[in-house]
C-alpha cells in the first residue's frame, strides 16, 4: 500500500487500483475547512488522470464521515465541527455577502465538480455523521454504504442556510422531488435504515462488517473494465437531461468505442476461454 503525503486534511492510500481518500480531522468530526475543499478538489482531479486508479473510496477518520463545513474556518483553520454544527461557513450574511463570499463558494463547488467528474466509480463509506455539505459529499458518490449507526441530514435550514455542494441537483435524482423537499425543508436527522428505505444509500451494515463489504465492492470495481464503467457513469449522469433519442445515440457512440477497445476484445476471449478477463483500460 502506498500513502500520499504532504496533505493537511486528507490521507490518500493506494492499493491494487483502489484509492482510499480519508478526510482526516477526527477531533472536529471531519468538518471541512477551505484547505480540505482545496485538497479534495486537487486529489479528485489528480485521480481522474491516473489510469492505474480504478476505484475511489471516500470516508472519514475517527468514526464520522463529515459534519459539513467548519463554522469557524473563515479566517482560521480551526473549528467546532461538532455533530451537525460543523455545517456553516458558506459565505453568506451581511458582513461578507459580496464577491469574496461568492469566490469562497466557488472554491467549495470546485471540489464537488471534481468528485462528480471522476471517471472512476466512487464509493462513500459512511460511519457517524454525514450532514450538510458532508451529506451531499457522500451522495455525490456513485455508491453509498453506511454503518447501522450512520446519520444523514440536509441540515442547512437549521443554520439559516440553503442547500449547497450539489444537494439541489443530487437529492431529486436520488429520492425524487417530494422526498427531496422533505429532507431539505425540514432538515431532520435521518438514521441509516431510514436513509436506505428512501433511497439515499445502497446498503446498511453492522459496523463490524462495513470495511469488508466496501473492500469487496471496491475490488470488484477495480477488476472491472475502466472504459466501459466510465461510459456507464457518464450515460447515467446525463440521462435525466436527455431525451430517449439522445440517450440512445449516446449509448450507441459509447458502445462503438467499447467494441474498438482492447478491453472488450479481452472480455470476449475470456468468455470463450472460460476465465476471468484482465482489463487494462485500453
């Protein structure tokens, strides 16, 4: 396993094509500072250009995923970040409602866009709290796997704030508009079982089983065909903004690229030879 150094708020580990990105401010329930947003954006962008990185697992240190933005991080890299109270430094309010605040939000948005633009499959492994921007950071991953004690919340309204970090885009796609309204407007804390029932997460497991389950999914994805998986991700993300005709044309173009790839040829040979394929991303 290799570990990337020189990061203040993240730990990045690589093993067998699996990249694990761990938000590492456990004393603050991994509340995100401007440094963390920047490091997430840079890390995701770097991973996107590495063919050897096959799948990304995003998680948090110390038993929590992410308690949102650090309320006290404006002008300092400390912060409270306790439970849902981590969600806060969004740049609004009368003191700084101009260009500086908007630029801060755009820097936050850069990390969200970098996550959604990753061609590799992404898995959020969630323990503890995932609230505010931390909730939408988890929901921005392709797959969300939660421990039984995990808690989710679009907590913004409790702080006098509106949705951000892509919540207005991802929530209706995950759970439909009416349920999205419920989550955003009431800002309730949702347990893992309820989150699974409404479609926010893919699986809920006992805490002791979470790591092994995510490792299994990550290994399976890492062994998959990178070009085809990236194409399927892109097709699904674009589908709600496409007509059926547009979706079919995009599928056809992607399939033509697949049939011209070495990976599809390898999959056909492996099928005939009754063995597992070995994909290279070419």
